[in-house]
């Protein structure tokens, strides 16, 4: 069986050299597997919000949002010289879509409420405040900023990470700073969950623009950045592919153990990490496993991502 797997992997090795990097424009390459994983992540988000068995939903929630942070870190490029240039670029990429889409959602929901005779000026004000605050602060987040929270969270993560890189003299300092903010995020998650009983809407005392979630997410972004830095110009061969399967399986088991201890699923928006050590341990193993198994993805990704499209 192992000999058959080796032959299969060797075939993928040859094909990946043709499809892993697609197209070239202005000296940049587009990674097809990243687009493929983004698509998988979107499918997982849809499935996680659907009517599926609880254990399957808990498994999906244990890593689907960290996956997007990980992929964002994989494509990070140190090409901005000044803080102003970087912040303005991220405002254009992330905050503009956030406010534009958020405004459209508010207009749509308010108009829909009006047509049903359920329009309330207080509800409109709460929607506007939620959009400006950029976090889950009312009774039901889906009625307000919804899934747009990820845009402001990613904005904060990338701002934090850029400043950490600029202030760090070496990778050890970068790891230290990221670790400190991650610990801060875990502490905040505990305090926020404790504060839920003291807030009227049960959302807890949240920080603006999902800064609290960004602290907890920064480690996954840094993991993607580190993996890209280490793996650049290197090929995944031999036992690394088997290692990816093992890591993915171990991470999934750890995620299920974490779920079984509390019987509640992980939720980054609500900052429910259950047992934080198990959460990070399982998510990191799954993400590393996915990356090491990337050569197992369909070899005909070139049909989905032609070279004429915009590259990273």
C-alpha cells in the first residue's frame, strides 16, 4: 500500500510543478492551492451554518476561521515602506468593502422591515452603531454586521503584525510579541465570557473593530507567514506528505476532545475557545497538516485558475 502511495505522490510531484504556481505578472506568482483552500474554507463556513450533525459542526468550527488567517499569512508580502502607506492600503482593501457592504446590508434590512411593517428606528440605530463599532455588541450579531466582522478583524491582525515585524530585530522577538498578544487574547476571551452575565444583551464587553478576536487570531496569521518563509524554494516530498495526514488526524482528534470537554463548539466571533491550549494545539496541527497535504489536491487546478487572472 505504501509503495502505491509513493507512486501516487511521485505523480503529484511532477504535476504540482506545473500547477502549484500559475501565471506570472510583474514578477509575482499565483498559488493555485491557496485559491483552492479558500474555496474549501468558504464551503466549510456554509456547511458550519447549515443543518449538520453537531460533532461535524464542532470539527469545522475548530479550524475554519483560523484557516483563513493562516492563508492570509501565507500571502503576506513585506512591500510597504511606511506605516501610513500600509495602513492606507489595508483601509482600501478591507475597511472600504466593510463599510460599503455594511451600509448596503443596513439599507436592505431596513427596507425589508419597512415593507413588512416591522421597521423600528431603534433597530436602525443599533445597526448603525454595530457597523461603526465593528464587533458583536447586540443580542444577535446576524441582524447587524454578520459575517463582515472578519474584514475588520483581519484589518487589525495585519496592522498588528506589520508593526511587530517592524519592531522586531529577529524571528525570536517576533515570536515573543505574537505570543504575548495571543496570551492577551486568551485572557480577554475569558474575561469577556465572564462579563456576559453582566451585560443586558449577553454579548459581553467587547473591544471595537474586533481587536479582541484579532489578538486570538494573530498566531494563525503568523503561522502562515512562518510556513511561507520556511517553505519558500523548498518542495514537499517523501514523508512530509504522510506527516501531513498524521498531523491532520491528530489535530482533528484533539479538536473533538476539546469539544467533548465542554459540549460546546469553538466560535471565534463569540470568543469561545473552550480549552485554549487544546484549541490552539488542534488548530495548528490541522493547518500544518493541510499545508503539507497540499500536493494531494486536484492536479487540474489550472483549469480553475488560468494565468490571465490577477495574481498575488
